[in-house]
C-alpha cells in the first residue's frame, strides 16, 4: 500500500484520468471535449452538448435528430410515477424530491439497470435525460399543488420543459423565445465540470458497480449543499436579506471579511478557478439582457453588481483569488423567468445530468477503474479493554 498521506478535500489528489472536460483554473478556461465553453454557449444546444459529452464527438445532423427524437419520446413517465410525484408534502424541498424521484425511476425500468451492457446503458442514459426534464417540471408544479402536465412531443426539450412547468392546463402556452434561448444556454453552462463534489460522488457510487440511477441520484444529493449547487439559491437569499436590511453592501462585506460565522459571499470563490470563472462571464451578460427583456428585479441585479465591484477591488478577495462563480448571477435570471428560489438548484441538476452520465460511463469502461476506497490516518484511542456498564 505504500505511504498514506492525508489530503482533506482532495486539494491535490486526482481520482481518475478523463477525456471529457478540461479546466485551466489560472487562465479561466473551460472546454467540453476540447470545445471552448464560449463557442458551445453561443452556437450549440443543450441536447447537442449532452450528446457531445456522452459520446465524445459532435453529432451529425441525422445523429442529433435521432437522439433528440429518442429523448423526446421518453419524456412521458409511468402514470403511477406521476402519482408518486404528487405525494410529497407541499413544503418539501425540490432537491429532496428530485433526488428521491430519480432514485425511484430505477424501480420502473428494471430492464435498464445492467451497468455492463452498452445497449442497456444507452437506454438508461436516454431514459434519465428524458425523464429528468419531466421530473424537474413536476417538482416545480407539485411544490405549488398544481396539476402535473403531460409532455408534448412536437416541442423542443427546453421549450416543452417551460410549457410543462408554467402552462395553465387546457390553455395555449407559447414560451418566450428569449427565455428558451437563455435557459438552453444556462443548461449548457452547467452540463459538466470535471471532478467536482457531485461528479466525484457519482463516480464513487458507480465504482461499486451501482447502477446509473443510484449513482446520479447520489450526485443530486451532493449538489444540494450550499457550497456546491445550492449556492445559486443561497445567493438570492443573501441578496434579498441584504436588501431587506436596507441594502448596505459595504456593511455586509465587512461581516464577510470579519468571518462572522456562517457569513460568506455566496456565489464567490472556486476550488479550481483562481482568475475568473468563464461561465460567470457568460451568465453575467445573459442576466443583463434577460432581465432587461423580461423586466426582472433590477434592484437585486444592481446590488449583486455592487457586491462584485467591492469584492474585485478589496484586498480580502484579491489576495484569496475570489471571483464570482457560475452561481452568482444565475438565480437572478431564474427568478426573472418565474422560478422560485427552491427551484434554482434542481435546474442546475437538470443541466448537470449529461455530465454525470458521461463521467459514469467513462468510469465504467475505463480499465483503470477500481472501487473508490480512500484510506485514512487513524487518530483515535489506542487499544483498550471493554468495561461493564456498572463499572463505568
Ligand atoms: N466568501 C468569503 N470568503 C471566502 C469565500 C467566500 N465565498 N470563499 C472562500 N473564502 C475564503 C475562505 O474563508 C478562506 O480564507 P482563509 O484562507 O483566510 O481561511 C479562503 O478564501 C480559501 O477558501 P476555502 O474555503 O479554503 O476554498 P475551497 O476551495 O475549499 O472552497 C468554495 C471553494 C467554492 C467552497 C468556497 O469558495 C465557497 O464556500 N464559496 C461560496 C459558496 C459557493 O459559491 N459555491 C459555489 C461553487 S461554484 C459552482 C458549484 O459548485 O456549484
């Protein structure tokens, strides 16, 4: 076994070799399969990026058509599953419902569980991509006590997601093209990010040969925490609280710098990016245009930009290389689109699903893969003898 060293938070431990996503944290570079995130965000679509991440190459027109068609046809869920989605308490956090729902999906599709058969894995891939979209809209509607709508196969992935989420039953609904394009782009930006907390979770669960559903459901739970995907919700709560306190950004930043327990500038900082997060740059532009098109809350956007401005010229943040990350501005866009704060992290999960699937598949077919089993350095009591209860 050799010498064991402790590396808390895996600051300096690579868990695998991977060909999926490249990040250069000093230069602020992010590429999926070699393609710069800026180009994909501008020219691609979410399902095309999902194909790219999972299959390693951009699809031809006929490959993309076939893939979209297959995903589209599987968006309907079993009627019993639909009923199940409506049975959580109204106040349940959507992330808890979503993780439970993805886990429960496996019980409806026992024919898609074999992690070693390529055709079965492909089926599970399509089922999960398709049904996660439906589940995300149901999570939203169930939290409001609204009826769960059926998919419309004639519409695109994002377009029909918006309809299923926001349409009034039996009424015409046409999604705003600005919203469709902006949400599609946000999903692309979230689609993969190499070995982050949730992706490492997916891989480590899968390394025991657990099936794809079990693995990605674990990923959703890892994503839910406020230091990870939950940060997008936490940012909006933070902005709203600062505003309710009179909007004093300088005072809030003082509390952050004084390291008041539990007070961090949410949406700032990153383990890998030490220059800027290229996703945040794209999101900030999008926030500006979506909010002006939809008439979102400009006061909160101004407040966020004010906090960023203070941070970027403050030694506390400069010396620690803290910059806005992807979560800093996304919440403002989601809010303007009509999503409640609790839905922000489920939207992140919807976007990250292709990445989790691609990483799980890469791991499963990598001859280097072994069960994930870190070591420890034991610091507890040395050997001692059991004492009977009445002698303690
Ligand atoms: N506000 C104030 N101080 C911070 C922040 C922040 N957001 N982030 C880091 N620091 C300080 C931290 O206190 C530490 O200071 P010191 O050296 O004096 O102890 C230093 O910067 C290094 O921080 P760290 O916590 O050791 O860094 P990490 O790599 O372990 O954590 C992080 C990375 C993203 C968890 C952290 O920056 C953080 O908590 N940020 C806020 C939550 C957030 O926005 N998360 C989203 C991450 S990006 C996308 C995603 O995963 O969802």
